[in-house]
């Protein structure tokens, strides 16, 4: 489903949550949840924050962040498959990566039209080809081949900068090229680390590249919104939108970072699995800090306890899939069902705008999406497996946006304009 449709669905769900919460008595505070703030009548501040959160400018910023982060992780999976010598896996990852490229092109077209979309895709696909060349050279320890790829990427940075600064007067010449220098460096570091069997270095560099895309997406979205205020009205830089972007980035990255240890486990690489699990836990800690920034340290600790537990359940599911052990998979699914209920109680006990059972239902899609990806990758159906992993990441917005909307409604003074 296209992200613009997903966005409509998620905020429709948020509206349903709010209406349901207003129609029922607030339940008592759960011992497993942070202290719930007292209920209050909707205020002008709450209404203003909600409007800011759902503006087209905010949508553009959120979408570009998700798309550029996704680009990094799908590129990383393609690189890893190539370095594992798995051609079908590389082709499956590359197909999902190209779908992501097409979607970024559509976002560019929404601002600049079909001709710009065509030029964007030409440039964007060319730089992916340059990373493929770098990967091939790294695998062969071909220093000259790597140097040529880096030189080509330097040329691409200048061309892409000229494309964007020529289209938008709010992007000074050279600014995008400088941001892309860091992007190129992180992905090259990921390739070198994985090629050398140093998965910790490789996966840390990949996560750093994924995190750094916000420094590209935010200025680009801001410049486009400033250039076309009629197309992208609203304040896309409020504290509420900051939280929305952060939650979406972290939950979207969680899906792909969960895919790393899954793929390494299925490939039989214990060092790869351990490195993937370590970088995934860094993402979990960052999500916990988001929760803690709103609800405090005890809530952050409880979140991490629950979140890490559900990751362990996916590990158990993966082990069952690798061994074709239906009983182990069934047990993991039952454990995940219990986790959904516990996590729902944690959030609904904290926030009166999240009725009991709402988050549990949203987590069905999350759990099923990752489980299906595990099954497909275990069956070596890489094209479907990576396409499904991409869909699972796309659907993370359906969890992140309603939770963010509920938090913003609960704390309008803290997360106002």
C-alpha cells in the first residue's frame, strides 16, 4: 500500500482511538504502565498540535525520512547477500531496493512533476550501481576498483546536488553534496566491514547511515515545503512532528534491523547474528528513550523489558523456521500473542487516548509481517521475502502514527508548536 494511503488510515485510526477513549471511563493505572496523566477536556493547544502533526508539510517530512532510511537498509541487505555469494538473495534485495527508488521518485514528482521524477530515477539508480561496483571490488580486494567507484560517487554527489539546488532556491549549491559525502562514507564502511567479516563494524556503519538520512531528509523536506507552501502547508518542524518522525524512523528501522540477525541466523553465521542482534538492541534503547522522554525512567525500563522480550520471541520463531520445527514456531506465535496483550496494557494504561485492545490489534500486522518474512527467507524465496520485509516496514507507520498522535494529544503543552 502506498504510504500516503497508509497515512490516512493511521490518522483515521487515531481519531477512532480518541473517540473511543472519550466515550469510556478511564481505566485504573496499570502497575506495568507509567503513571497516566489526568484526563482533561480538549484544549486549543491540543487541537493546534494535532493539526500540526497531520499537515501535508509534516507528511512530506515523515515520508522522506522513511523512504531514505529504507533505501539504506535495503541497500545493506543487497550488499550482504552479494558478499555472502547468494545471487538470488542479492536479486531479491535489489528488487525491493528499486521499488523504494520508484517510491522516492513519486515523492519528488509530487513537488516537481514527472520530468523531475525521471531525472531523479536516472541519477538515483546510477548511484546504486556505483555501490554495487564498490561492493564487487571490495569482495575481490580490488583497491583500484574501489577507488574508481568512489570517484564515480563523487561525481554523482555533484550531479545530484546540481539537480536539487537547480530545482529549489532554498537549497544552496554544495549543501546536498556535503550531506551525501557522509552518506557515501557510511555505506562504504558497511561494505568494507561485511566484506572483511567484521559484522559489528559493518552493521554499525549501516545503522549510522540509516540514522544520518534524517540530516538529508529534513532539510530537503523543509526546502520543498518552503518552496511550495500551497502544496505542502503546515509546520513540519514542530516538536510534535519531531516526535512523529523519530517514532516512525525508529519503528521502521526496527523492522530492518530485526531482519539482520534473522538473515544471519538463516545463513548460519553466528558472528553475523550476534552483530545484528547488538545493533538491533541499540535501536531498542533509542525507542526506550523516546518513551522515557515522555513518561519517565520507570516507563523506559518497562518498555525495554517488553520490547526485548518480543525480539527474543522472533529469534525463537526464526530458529524454528530454520529447523522446520512447527511446534517451536507455534510456541513463539503464542508467546508473541501474549506480548501483544502486555504491550497494549502498558500503553493503554499510560495514555487515555489509546483504548484497551487498540495497540494489540495494530501489533497483529507487525508480528505477522515479520513472521512471514522469516518464513519466506527460510524457504529461500528471497524476492518475496524482501518484498514482504519492505511491506512490514511500510506498515510500521500504522503503529507509529497513532501512538504519536495519542501522546501529542495527552501532552499538548510539552509537544506543541
